[in-house]
C-alpha cells in the first residue's frame, strides 16, 4: 500500500492549528476555574463616636422653662465608669449656666453599687464668657453687651450656692437605667431665677476611663459647639446638632470564629433555639471563641474551624480618629457545596453577637458578603443599652431563645451591619 501525501493550503493549516490550541487552552482552564483556596477577611468599619447618648429636658408644663418649684426628669443608660453631664441656662443672667464639673455626676460607687439620691452638691454655675455680666436678676437685659474678645468658660460663685438653686436627684431604675430629676429650688433665695430647658450627655468609657470628659464644655477654653446659644438664650437646638454628630457606637468585635462544613445545617446556632451549651454563650458573653471552636471540631460534617484575630490587638477595634479599624484574615479551604459561617461578639453588649444568617454562604462564594451578616441576642443575659453594659460584673441571667435583633432595637438605632462589619472572601 502506498501513502498519498496531501499538501494543505497554508491558510487552512493555520486555522486548524488555532482551533487545536484553543481546544487545549479550554480544557486546561476547565481544571482551574474554581479554586478551593481563598482568603476570608473580617474588618470592623464602625466609625467610633465618643458619646453613647444625649438628649434634652424641659418643664412639662405650659412653658418649657423651669420656674421656681418646677421640675424636669429624663432617663438614660450608663454602665460602670460612666457619668451624666448636663447644662441649662440661669435665665436671670446674661450668659451663666448650670452644669456639674466634668466629666459629670458619678453614677456608680467604688463598690459597683449605683449612686442614688440627692447629688445636688455636684452642680456648679459657669460663666460662658461671651457677654458682660450684669448683676443676676429679673432686670438683666438680653442679650447684653458682648465680651470683646470673648473670655474662657469659668466657674462663678453667687451669694446662693448653685446646689441650693437647682436640686438633682438620681434614681436607679434597674439594670443600667437611671432617671435624673432636676428641680428649680431658687425660690425665695437671693438668686431666684427661672432655668431654661437643657441638654444632657453620656460618654463612652473604656474600663474606668471616660472617652470624652468634656462633652458639653471645657473650663478654661472658649465656649463652642452651640453652648453659647444655650447660655445666652436657653436655646438647645445648636448644641443638640453638635451632639448628634458625636453620638453613636464605639464597639469592638471579638476574635471571629469561621467554620467550614458540609452536609449539615448551621452548626453554630439557629434562631428560636436556646443556647446549646457548646461554647456560643462564652463567645456571646465574654468574646471567647475557643470553647465553641473546640466543640465544633468534634462534630461530623465539620471540615475546618478557624479563629481570626487582629494581629495587633486580638479583638477588632472600631475606627478611631480616621484610623482603620481592626482587621483579621485567614487562608481557608472551601469547595463548591461546602458552607461557610462565622460569628463574633458585639463588644458593647452583655450577650449580643454578629453572625452570618441562616446557613452561611456556599464555599465557592467570592466577594463582599457583609450583607448576610446580622445582629443577634443570645438570650442568656439581660440586654442593656449598647455602650452602657455592666462590664466585668455579670448582668442578670435569663433563659430566652436566640433571636435576631431588630434595628431600631429596644434601646436605640445602630448603623446597618455593612456599616459596622465588612466580610470578604477572595
């Protein structure tokens, strides 16, 4: 038999070569489309604010001004180490105002017991420094002559001490809730005066350190941030606008537990269930993921368990003064069909935690998955105002099923979860 040689046209040969190379490339790529290896990163993106709460108070009667004998009350939440500060105008003056010395009225004794009863002795009278002072009394003209240049805020004394003009009484309502009642007691004194509506504020604390000791004013410095409007006219709006901008969460997140699993439901928790006593309680209450991690590793269907910690601090701190928040990353192995779930404690709480919803995400998922995160109440400690928790002392125990928290919650409104925690898989 003889073989016949055929000579292909050059153009056709080139086309066949391209097709062959394309076919090989496609086959090669098919083995590389999905990689089981990825990096999961969790970042605290909370923009830390120095105040936990603020508000206003006024007479509930026919006018908002407190005349002699009239009272105003307001309630707030505070944990150990925190204090309550407030300010209100001495109306029969050009620019004097009542306020406790910074950082405010102490709310807990050294023993840890809440302070209650008469705390009037902590009230002072301050000169705003923006108007020339006339003798206080009903004949004072408003607004009066300006100080030029303006003076610094300074404490001032009158014949009648400030503590005898304005009475302050604290009531502990249970948990971390307090009520402060302010009564105008100036009637019949040498310095009888109406008292304007006022503002109040509570600062975040870190242990026993108050983060902002001068939420309303700073002695020895010029009046700022709307305080002048309050001290000269009794108007609260400019100061409340300022306080709005510096009030909000300042929470860390605990080290983050990440679990890769297959063929089973979410092994960490389900809403509507009570605590499984497998370590989630220790994470939700104390920020300790180790017990839960050890427990998960013994379960069928668990492929990998990781604990992610910020390299510098362990926990993931919020963004402070424009700096980046805490971040933790981990190389993981997860295939399509696997599930990825994660959980971390919301630090400014007694037993709240942030976790992936439902059954987590598929192992092949890549990109930003922050939208699947939600905030939960573990149900084993009585909830408290975020940022006003008891701290090292245990809160009152309870036995409730795990539930997703609404926002607004029973205390306040928090930012959306993607504004607090960012989770990506790349």
